[in-house]
């Protein structure tokens, strides 16, 4: 799969898991730069390795899709990727408060989990994140999209609100993690 759209000097492509796996090194470079900044502080080799520990298995999940931004030399400058949440997902179990059963109900097709969305700092403020997000939401067939975001990541939070996400609760997504806002975007009702 390779839908393309040009954003200035950047090409945005929607890719399946196999094609995305081939870009792993470029995606790691985006992660290292984007998440080295506050509030994350996760740009070390160990941080990147931890974040990509399950990447190869994620790319093989049914329904995996990525939207990547490539510069004119085909270097990855942005990424957004995820896959539909399984009926047995534990994502909702990480919330610190109760979640209504009708909100947390998953069937393997209802919700697309957006696991990463990042743009290299030098490429920000050009609409790249918006274009990648739009390309991904247009490509998925799920009813809604779900993501976790650090509340202190104010630029990201503002973008998510502008794109129509609503707050669903606060989560501690893994042991020792900082609190994250769980945000939901209704795609198809």
C-alpha cells in the first residue's frame, strides 16, 4: 500500500506492516530526535531500543498501518503508526479511573490504536503531523482512533484537540510510566 501526497518538499505515504518494517532505522531516528525533548527525555539508544522492542511484531498485526513522511532524499522525517485493538486488549485496564463498558468494548475492529506519532524537530510547523494523521484516518476502516498522550506535551495536546479527539481518562500505560491522557477520535459512527 502506498498512497502518496506531497506536503511542500515532503511526501506522505500510507504503508502496510511489511513496508513499514523496512523503514525501522529511519523510524528509530525520528523517535530518538522527537522524544529526546521535554517532557519525554527518551532519546538515548536504550530508550529507542525499549520503544522498538515490539516493533517487528506490531508490524505483523492484522490491520497494521503507518503513515510516514519522507524528505526529498527519502529520509523519514515523520511517522504515525498503529493497528486495531484486539478484543482482549488491556489498553483500557491501564486507566486510573472507571471507564464505561460501552466505551471500553473492543471486538478487534472497532478501535485503531495509534501507538506513535512524531515529527523530527527540524521539520515541525509545516503541517506534516496533520497530513500524516489525516492520511492514516482516511486509510483505516475502524470506527474510532485511540492514543495516549502526555498532558504536559502541550503542542501535541493542542493538535489532538484540533483534530477532534476527546479525553476519555488518564492512564499509567506501563509500570513506572508518567500519567498519560487517553484520547479518542470518532471516525465513523
